[in-house]
C-alpha cells in the first residue's frame, strides 16, 4: 500500500511527541530537589499540601542525568538560582498556568488551535518583554467571569489575551519547583496532543501548526539542557581532579578538595 503524505506527517509528529514526553519526564527526574519536611505532624501535613502544589517532588524518584550523574541539590540551586532567573521563572509559570484551561477543551481541532493561539500570544508577550502589555495582579478577578475566546482577538496593548494568563504572583517563585510543575503539565499537554491526532486529518497545515507549537517547548528543553550539560561537565571535571594528584597539585587547577561538604558553586 502506498504511503500518503498524511501518514508520514502523523508518524513524524507521533515520534516527536513521544520524544518530548520522554525528555520532559527525564528532566523532571534529573532536576528533582525533594523538600525537607519538619517532624511535627501538623506542620508535616501542611508541608505535604504545599509540596503537592509545588510539584510533588517529595515522592519523585531522582535519576541520573542521561545516566551520567545524579546532581547534588545544592549544585542545582546554584545553577538555577531563582533570583537570577526571576524573569525566566515567571515565563515558565505563565506558560504552564495558561495550559491548564486549554487542557479542558474536548474538541481535538479546537484544542490544537488553542495551543497555536497561546504560543503566538506568548511569543508576542515575550518579544515585547512586557513593555507594552499591562501586567495583571495575581489575585485580581477577571471581568464578569468571561471565558476564553476562540480566536486571538485580544487587545495586546491592554494585556488582554485569549489564552495567555499574565497574572503576576505577589511573591518570588522558586525556579526548580516551577519547572517541575511545568514539566508535568507539558507531558499532559503532549499526551492529549497525541490523542487528538486520532480525530483530525493530518494535513500540511496541521503538521506545520503542531510543529510550531512544539518548537516553543523544544527551545525550553534546549535552554535547560545546555545549563545541565555545563553543570555535568563541571562536576565530572571536579571528580577527575580529585583522583589525579598531579592535577590537584597544580596551582592553575586549585580546587576545594573537601568533596563531602563543598559545592562547585561555592
């Protein structure tokens, strides 16, 4: 039987979706930093509730990054400093929070269309860096409980978008917690995208739209993995120096030899 373009496109998209799901799950496991819970029962329960909203890292099994190294939590927080990465943390929070209502869309075609609109609005907002958009307070109610529109007809100058939620939390966000939850909701988004392929005709237009949506999340992966690769390289270099007395003795490669208490970012 001859292979049609639609079948080729669908196969490529499914393969891509599977790859993204595996990657985001792996990144979540590699960056997992369990929260330390107090021993008091009441405080322990409160911390568990807070942890569930923060991404549920407590029960997450940490894994070595690409089967090479299990990162030290202190080194992870040194690389992904929440203050230094405040803008990116807010961007991931904003994009992840905006995906929530879209996941409730049951019609596959409308779901994919809404994702495309969201990505366009997100790129527009980020390109302007908020200079021409009005940031909304996190706890401010929307007008009359109006629902999301079906098209990107929002007034960008006033900060009104069809799907992008630009509410600003009144507190600093923790990058690792935000990214953990972002990975979870992104996996759900891709899983539903895979299910949607069963009900739509795979045309060139549909293929291009899904590819554009994926490109945004691919860039997120590229940014984070680049930083993790640097962290991995530094950690391996440190370990190699510990077992090379000649290298350790070199003043050019002076390094803290207290490997049990030191961090490569101290």
